[in-house]
C-alpha cells in the first residue's frame, strides 16, 4: 500500500499536461455517460485522442490499450451520430434499452474474438510483456463501447469487467493516476448501471 501511495504522489508530480487533460475529460465523459447525456461523446473524443498518444509511447508499451482508445475515438463519433438521430413518427431520439439476444451474443463474440486477435498481434508483433491481460482489457472494452454506442444497458457490465482487469495492469505499469481513474470509473459504472436500468424500466412501462 505504501508503494501505491508513493506512486500516486510521484504520479501527481510527474503528471504531464496532456495526461491531466486526458484524465479531466475522461472523468467528465463518464459522468455524462451516467447521466445518459450525449456530451459523453465530445468529452470522450478529447480524452481518448490524448490516450492514444500517451499509451503508445515507448515508456508504457500498452499498445492494445492505445489501439483500444483509437477504437473508442471512432466509436465515439459513431455513437454521437447514433444518439443524435431521431426515429419514427414521433421523431424521438434513440432511448436506452436492453440488449436483445443477438446484440448480447455479438458483444460476447467481440470480446472473445477480439481477445484472440489482440493477443496474437501483441504476442507476435510487439514487445508487450503483458499481452494476455492487455488483450482482454481491450477486447472486453471494445464490446462495452459497441453496446454504449447502441445505447444498451449492458454496456456497463462489459466496461466494468474491462475496468476490473485493467486496474492491476495499470498499477503494474506504474500508471497509478490512470489506475485511480479506472477505480473511479468502476464505481461510477456501478451507479450508472442502476441509473440506466431505472430509465429502461420506465421506458418499458410506458410502452406496455
């Protein structure tokens, strides 16, 4: 615990301006996500764009995480467009809903196929020393981000599985501030799940 505490202190001292901006906008993004607010996307674009650069640097070598953030960036653009569009005769924005069997099966498929692909690439084409964990974090988060873009309740479950595995990985890499951020994201995601679930139940009751 003393090492982690000291690492956090050192992290604050060594924190670059870019990392500070990335953390700030990541916090904003997850707060907007919990509130089911479309501002999750513009704030997320800033954070993920910076993290693509930071995590791919020679010092960290978290290449799958860097690729994941690039994927986040692309899915944020898609999600922003999807959430903003209006559907049907009422011209309402897309509402939060539960994932159906096909969507959840697709998310599971993204996780396991993505894990295999990420692991293969990291194991054979990079100098990553944590390919198994790095690959799983990235793959499960990819599935969560896809469900988030579809405005599906279960996005929180996949994202929190990713967060849970990412925390010890980030501590191992001495990215203590980002690890602390991930703990925060995990906690917010728990509340976010129940907040979205309440809205889903209300939407289902209104249409029953």
